[in-house]
C-alpha cells in the first residue's frame, strides 16, 4: 500500500523539481555571457578565466574528499571525464570569452551557440541511437528560425571582424563534442566527480596558458574578485551541474532545446545592461524560440506518458498460460509496441 501511495508522490516531486532545475539552468547559463562581458572589460580573458576556476577546483576537490566519493572513482571514469572536460569546460569557455572580448555582442554569442540543439538532434540518431520524433524536429526547426531572426537583429551591433564569428561556433562545437562523448561513454561518473575533474583539468590548462603569456597575476580590486566568485558559483558550478544532472533525466534533445531559451534571455539582458539591440525582430525571434521549445517539451511529455502506459499494461496484463498445463500460450499481436514483446 505504501508503495502505491509513494509512487505518485515521487512523480509529483519530480514534476516540480525538473522544471525548476530547467529554469535555473537557463538563467545560470545565460548569466555566463553577461558576466563575461563585464569581467573582461578591463582584465585579460585568461586572467578572468584562471581565477574563475582556481577557487572552484579547490572547493570541489575539498568537497569530493570530505564526501568520500573519490574512493569509488575508477581510473577509467577519471580518464573519460578528463577528455570530456577538455571540451565541456576548457574549450567552451575559452572560445566564448574570446568572442566577447573581441567585441561580439553577448546576445549574438549566445545565439550562435544556440544552434547546437539542431546539430545534437541531427547527430543523436547515428551517434547516440536516439530517435527524435517528428514533432520534436518541428519544434527544433521553429526554434532555429527564432534564433536566426534574433541573430539578424543583432548583426551590426559590434565592430568585430567577420572571422571572429567563428569563435562562438567553435564554442558550440566544443560543447556538442563533450555531450556526445558523455552520452557514449561506458564510464558514467557522479556529478560531483564530473565537475571536480572538469574544473581541475581546466584550471591546470588555463594556468599553463596564463603563465606563458604573463596574464596569471590577478588585479587586487574587489570588483574583480566578486566577478570571478560569481562566475565560479553560477555559470560554472550551477549551470554545468544542472546541465549534467538534467542530461541524465530529460535526455539530450530536450536539454539542448532549452538552450534556445538561453539565447533570447541573454539578448534581453544584453539590451537592458549594455544597450544591445532589441527590436521587433528580436521579440519575434524570442517568441518563436519559446514556441519551438514548448513543442519539444510537449512532445517529450507525451512520449513519456505513452511509455508509462505501455509499461503499466505490461505489468497489469495476465501472464500467458503455461504450456505444461495443457493450454496454448497467448499469442502476442503483431501490433504490440517494440519492447513489449
């Protein structure tokens, strides 16, 4: 009886926690673009990035040691996460910060980055063996049109040379590579271990580059330290933690569809804080992006409901008669869903 009562309660809790986590993810991920512009205004990119990761890596390592989770970590898990972290953290943040530093607007950087849901969806089938339903393809397509409109409204807002627009594209490729590697890896690791390895590896690589270029010494003003602390806690710890947590609960297609909302959120913040363009075209793109994500989420929710119904029918169906009792086994109709046979 307690089991029957407990299952709906668990589903109700998940129904609240996952949407809240998704909202937090969008806001935290968007903040990284905004604070990147603020942080790199007077300080070199490598200096900001290095001191963004130093306290984070040290803090995560301490928590990992105190929690005892490191005892269960295998060498294969650590090796796998080192490679994933190279793309997910180091490659991604270096290219994003370089984009903002050369003058590309925060909205445009986020918007080019937001194309990755379509790339992920296209690669999900052949590389991850994930079927993307037609409704989700339609939603992704609508979201992509919205992103295109916002990009159109943002062009001309910076003096960056055309070649510089390859930087946010490389950031997008880095995160896509990390996502695919994580989904294909047989050595899954807890989120705490994942973040610790990623942050530590990124810190080491940034330290090497910063020392080689003479940009390792931080300024002494309080604004710099407040900025790097925020970057460590929100767009790094919170956003990446939620990214990997949500990836394992809502799937790669739905999670990446949420990135369509990061783009307009960043565009709105950029317009308010830095007077970056926000026109009717931007607003139209915002609405289309939201509609596309809504379509993906509704399609995913229906798919999950259908899967639960099939599972419930399988549990409640009477068992086939035992041939040893002299009765013929009950045939399975040809129309039975895959996996129910």
